[in-house]
């Protein structure tokens, strides 16, 4: 199953009032953790301050 987080009918079908509820129902805990890590990485939250300082020095 490929969940469609934008499909109101999918949310309604599972009895979810919000996308957050839908995510909890259609993804496993490990999938949510992996997704969260990837989002953080893409947002630049996985970069250490020391790395940023080194990059700024160069």
C-alpha cells in the first residue's frame, strides 16, 4: 500500500481526523523514525556546529 497523505478520502476511510493520525495508522514506528531522520537531514539539522565552523573558516 502506498499511502496518499493528501487524499481526504483515504483519511476518511481510516477514520482519521488529521494527517498526523493517518501517518500513525499507515506507517510503522520504524518508518516514522526513518522519515523523521531524513527530513531532519534534508533540513540541515544533522550538521554538527564544529563542521559549520570549519566550513566557515575555509
